[in-house]
C-alpha cells in the first residue's frame, strides 16, 4: 500500500493554508485513518493523525466521512420489537467490545446455545432447536461492571414468546434487571445487501466456551436447503453457537447462526435477517401457549389398518 509518512515539521505549514476538519478515511484495503484533514489536492489528501502526517493517494480511498458520523449511528427503522441503524465500519475488536454484552448464553435442561438481545425489554432471538420441547429456560448475561471486568449473571424464568420451527427461530424474553440496562444489537438494513466476500464475524458459546469470537467471509448469500435460503460463511460455527448473531463489519446482525456441514471445513450457515424480521413482525402468528402449544408441527392420527383376513361383506 503506497501511503507515505512525513514529519509534522515538514508539513506543519499546511495547517495554516487550509481549515482543518476531522474525518474518517476508509481505504480500499479495509483500513481506516482518522484525523484532521490538512490539505487536499487532485491526487492526494494529507491527514494529521496526531503523531505524524499521512499522505494518502485518492485512488486508495474507498470513502470519507465526518468523524462525528463515526460515533453516532443513524437510526433507519424502529420497530416495536427491533431496530435497524446505519453504523460505521469498525474492526472486529471494536465491534465485539461494543456489542458483545448483547450476546447471551441460553441454557435448558437438555443443552445450551446462544442468543442476542434486540430491545430494552429483554427480547432475545435464538434458534428453535435450542429450546425445542423445553419450558425451563435460563440465560447467562455477561455484563461489564464498573471496573471493566465481565460479570457472569444467570437469569432464570426466561419466557418463551414465539416459536417458528420451520425457519428454526425462537423469541424469548429475559426478565428486566433493576441494576443495569440490557445491551441491544441492531438488525441489518436490507437496503444495503450483503455480498460474497464481505467480512463477517460471530459471537457465541461453542461447546460451552463462553463469549467466543470467530471471523470469516460470506461464501454465498443464497445457499438453498430444502427450499429455504441460507447465508453460507467461513466463520467457524460449532454446537453452542446456535442462535447467536452473525455480524457484518458494521456490527449489524445479518443472520442467525444455526448449522454447519459435518465432515467439511468452513461450511457454516446462518438464517438471513429477512426471515428473522418476518418472524418478529408476525410473532403473534407463532405465539407460544404453554397450556396449548400451537406453534409446532401437528400430526393427524394415522388411519387404522384394515384386517386383511376379515370376510368380505355380502
């Protein structure tokens, strides 16, 4: 990457020839540079990064925007259950720090999985197969305390709101906590579709290894299995990741991780966010009733077999 560094003393005069403004410069290589723009020509831009001045050729720049927009998300849609927003591109490290507390460990007597919180009422999305045939559900939250350390908090009596076994989705509600607010995540805005090769990452609890982060790319955005489209990704997914979020490089949830192909490497899949939004918007149709479950498969009684030895009717 041909980006030159020059000393501040050599270019300090530039600060007096143009009005400096703070910008975030995103490079085509995926890197970002934030600082005061000192000068711009028809070929390059000079950015003061604090300890030096960076000369960036214009043909290396993917986008530029004011640094204030880097900190304040633009809300696009606020549903009564979830929100979408236009977020800035950040590193996986930054995004895991920002949204990691919104990912939870879902526990049942039969096993465990992952989930993510979508609003301040404690609504939590996970996979249907994580809570299938279970009613005693708890969630473990990883809340950062005042000292910056993560506090593991197990919350019982988690309520099932809705189930959709056909798309392998479930909506839970975690009881409100009086001493802290839930960290929530944003769902992806579908006006900015994902593309093959886009960088993505997952946060979950594979094999019970809590708060694990794995990174990969989108292999294809429309892999068909039994009439349902999935996102195929190289992001590593294992049992325990099920129900966790698949994030893009802006920290927006683009899918719900739910399966992998055994016997292969890097063949992992997530439920696209379009299916998740449809499920959430129509959750009343999939509402769970503990006394009279009506959101799963319903089988009619099989017809009785006729007795082959019975004499024919006259």
